[in-house]
C-alpha cells in the first residue's frame, strides 16, 4: 500500500517540501517520490527516494509554478500503487530568511 497521508508545503519560490506517513504494508524498504509540472499533468517522473526519512525537499523549482506529486512504497524490488496526487504552487517571490 502507498503512504496514506502525503502533504506538500511550498517553502519558497524554488522549493516544495513533501512529507508522508509510513505505509502500513509489511516489508516496505523505501519510498519513491514522483513529480510532474501542472495541476492536471500525467507524465510523472521520479525525483527522489527515501528509506527511513519520510521527508523530501524538492528544490530548484520555478517560482509561481504548479507541481504535482505522488509517493510510492517499495517492497523489495516492487512498487506499490501511487498515493493520492497532491499539487502545490511555489511562492511568487523569494521567502525572507
């Protein structure tokens, strides 16, 4: 089973953070994060992976742009189905530090 809870946070004009809760399936060895550009896009590509860390920073994005994400669990060499697709928009101006 894919992670049930996935959340996105636009952190700046170039970064979206992705977080998820662990899958309840036995034998999960990691996770794959996939992204595509746009709210109704369908051409997802892998942009990251994690093992025990359930958080990914996706930096280097374009400001004021919509990105969609989904997460898959890995069980051995097999992938689960995808999580629900979520979309976030990067900020339109740089964040103040």
